[in-house]
C-alpha cells in the first residue's frame, strides 16, 4: 500500500485508538464499537479505511467478523521514519 494512504488512515484519532485496542489481540466489530461513542456505521467506516491501508486484517467466523492488527505495515512505517531521521542522532 502507498505511504500516503497509510498516513491518511493514521491521521484520525478514532482509527489510532482502534489500532491501540487491537494491540492486545483480535476483536469483533461489536467489541470495537463498544469503546466508542459513535455509531456502528461510523466504526465500520473507520475499520474499512484501516483495511484499505492494510493496517488491519479481518476474518469472518460464523456471523462475526474479527479484526487484528497487521504489524508488518507499521514496521515498514517505522523503518521509513528511522531512515528519514538518519542513522546518526547527534541532537
């Protein structure tokens, strides 16, 4: 995925909080919704943006969809930031 799409997905505080929630393990869409004072449709849209940026993965199990963090994309961003910063940190 493109860096611009990933950074756009990370720009929203609700999406960042969803990623924080998923650090501890997979969660259903309903469990994620319980953490936010917005509609289920709004959380669904946030999850869709995170999926499009490849920051989360989903898996349907019966009638539930479970979401989990895709850490590999975050690792790529950290590597890019580290390279941008440079190897020598003389500040």
